């Protein structure tokens, strides 16, 4: 069974801090990695994707990928209350199947 | 990002009726579309995967005769919940994969309430 694991949280950080969200996956053949944000009652929204080892930065968001450790993370700098949401990690394998983690609930406190 | 629309955004129906939900990719061709269901405070559950012009592939435990999927074109997929019952009440979300870029985008979801 191919698994994508996330800590369900809740993860609580103060406004302005760095929020660190982690994800591990079991399928070594996975090729593409995605982070989605889902606000309560809404559908997921793609915020980052990463294909290669290392860091990828987009504004306040940085995705980090380590294929050897089968680990992908999302850092949110200068966290804002509006960042409070559930963050879903998704992994696409060699068969082009996308698998989602259960999500980590983030709360940014003013 | 690319735009995926769903219609209706919410629906309330009586037990035993059928409900059709449409999913459209508005600015890209979706070679593959996915249908998910999400119960309150739970994670996304993939129901089925459909490729344009072929039969959908259903996940284990999902009744194909109850959840009819038609992927008629590269921009449209429909999910019909037949003979809906209260336990089918959920948030149904479609997702479309951009055939060129490979990224997957979600529609806004349809909240179904069966009385």
C-alpha cells in the first residue's frame, strides 16, 4: 500500500513565526510532490509543487524535497492568521496516480 | 492556476432521487478527471478516476452503479448519485489533471444534502 503520511495536528504558531509542515511517503518511485491548502468548507487549492531535490521558494512559501529520505516539507514564513487552514501533501507516482495525505491543520494565532 | 468549475455548488434533495453534478475544466484540456468525497473533518477520499472516452475506474468500496460517471469530453465530466440516501450527504469535489502540464486542480465542490 502506497502511503502518504502527515501529522494531523493541529499545529499552532504565533503570527509572524515560521510554520513547518512535514510529509513522508512510502513509494520511492514517486516523481512529483504537491502542497494544497484547504480552508474549512472549501475545496483544496494548489499552492506549491516540487519535482527535484532541494528547495523551491514562492513568496512566503518554501517547499523542500529529499527523495533519499522520502520526505517533503512546506515552510510558511511570516505566518498570518489567513494561513490558518488544512494543508494537504500529495504525491504522484510512476503510474501517474496522485495520493493525498490526511492533511495537517494549521492555526496561526494573532 | 487553472480553473475548474462545478455545478451545482450545493443541492438538497429527497431520499430516492438522483442528483447530477457537473465538472468542467474551463481553460485547459483535462485528460483525466477525479471525483472525491469528503465528510466533515475527514480527509479527501478518492471515489473514481475517469479518462475521456473510457469507463471510469472506481476505488474499492465505491458502487459504480450508484455513482455513475461520464467523461464525455476533455472538458466535462459528470457524477450522478442515483437513488440518493441520507448517508450519501457529503462534499463532492472533482479534480482535473491538465494533460499538458500534469498539474491537478480542484473544483469548488458540491455540497449534497439528502433529506
